[in-house]
C-alpha cells in the first residue's frame, strides 16, 4: 500500500465509493433525534383538524361589525379542548381561548385586547373581517402531504410534526456505532502519571466528542501500543463489531507506523494509504474490512490534524453511512478582518478561525488560531475552518470560504 499525494476531492471519492448505508429499523420518536428517515413520511391527518381561534378573544359574526363596531351579548365561554353546545346568533359573542374550536355560527375572532367588557356584554370598536384570527382546517398540514423525504435528518421540529400526526415510532437508518482507537507508546490516559517521554492522549476525547455532536454513538477502545499484532487484534475485532473504526497515529512514514499496514492487511486489497494535499492532516489511510463492509479510518496523530481529517474526510463518510442527504458542514463566504497567509505550497490549508456576524449582516473572520498541527488549545475558541487554496490571496477585506463547525457561536451574545 504505497502512499502517494492525492487531492482532497480524489481522497473523498475513494472513501465514499465503497460505503454501504446502514440498515433501517423502527425506533421510538424519543430515540430518533439526529437519525435519517428511512422512507418518505406522509401526513395521515390534517392539522388543524378543526376551525379554531388563534388568539384569546371573542368569537362573533363579522356581519355584526359592518358598521365599524358592535355591542354584543356574551352567551358562553369556550376553552381549549372543549366545544360549545350553543350556536352563535346575530348580536351574540362567545369568549374564546387560543386553540378552542370556533363555535357554530361564528366566522371570526376579535382579540381580547381590542374589546371592552361590561357585565354580560362586549363592545367591539372596529370592523372585524371574516376569518380574522381563525385557523382553518388543514392550514398547516393536509392529508397525504409529504412531511419528510427519505434521508431527511430528524430534528426537534420534525419529531414534533410526526408526534402531531399520531406517530410514536418512525423508520430510520440505524444510528452508527463507531469504535475509536488511539495508537502510540507515548500516550497515557488522562489520570495516569506521565512517564518520561509520554504525553496524555487528546485524540480519543476529541473524536468521542466530535462523534457525539455528529449524532454517532462512540465506543472508546482505549490506547494500543505501537505493536503490529496488538493493533491488528484490536482493529480487527472492532471492524467485526462496529459500523466504522477510527484510529489515530501510525499512518505516516515512521518505523513503527503500523496502522496503515494493518488496515491494508484487514482490507485485503480494498485499502489505500494516502498523502492528501491538505495541511494539516496530510497522512491518511482508509480501508474496507469484511463483507458488510466496515470502513476503517487511519488519521494522523497530531490533534489538530485529527480534527481536520475528521471534518474533511470522516464526518462526510459517516453521514453517508447513516443515510443522510446532507453530508457536508455548512459552507459560507466570510469577510477577512485579518490577514491570513497565502499557502506557499500546492496544498489546501485548513485554518481554524473565529467568525462572527457583524452589524452589516455579513460573516466576518475576526481571529485565527496559531497554525500548527499540535496546538490544540489554540483552536478552542474557533468556530469555523477557513479553506485556503494555493495561489489565492487572503488579505484583509478579501472573501474566504468557511466550513462552519459551531453555527451557534456565529452570533455573539
């Protein structure tokens, strides 16, 4: 498995060409958040199911207010969840609450803020139009309407819509379970004392969190020493058990960089070790293991490189596996309030930056992190990756493409 330089586009194409979407199953709505719908979902009930008031106020006949207002007799009160047994006749009104069924004979509602109430009479001070403050049956959803197309991600509003249709379960592509491995003799657990030459493992906590925020169930498979047989055993077992495996370290050209060779052995010819034309995160290995097959990703060991590899190559692939239509992070154009260095090579550079919405309504890049693959603390405040292409200029005031990784923080409080 000889490493060669390959463009990011070609690397993505190679990874994604052999992926097989996970099987589908029926799950409760409570377990479906973030999953992709397995099939089109159509409405089986109209919403609203009946004419109802959109405001607290008084139900009445619009014809009674043609002269610019009216004084009407209050004959009943209608609360949400209840139906009046009376029919509204000329000169009459009913107190009504938001969501309550419009009584027979009424065709509009006057908001309570616009009336004067005295004893059993209500005074309307203006003309009310037919249909005012009334929700008609099917205003929101019609029977047979497409609610969710196959491969749509189930968000909170989508789940609420399904619940409103009487669904308690939904068919989805199964949520991925991904095993995460760190390799390297130099690594220690977070609470272990450090021996000479050791560092604490940052990559597993990083990947576990990135997977969790991507709707994936992550399994921590621990640290494996730089030993070919140990890596082979752990990675082989993981590939037979989980939907995907991600490891870090051991994919470059060092004497004990065994991961790329292990992936090649497990994949039996369906693997490639690459030097991707990006910075950071140049070394990358990928293979398909078994008949299913299970994708195995070998990422570089430096933590910032791990993050970039995950965003550029792993996350889009996992979205395909999980049946999602939208696979990429949000891409937007931002205005540079700072200067970024023009790449001095033929690689695409991913630079962690802080972007915000300014008063002009546009996204501006305010700060950039120090651009080294081992400087993880420098990227903590970043919410986007600036994508710098060779031979382009990135001076103050220029536009730059941004991959947004934390959309909530684009607007500063």
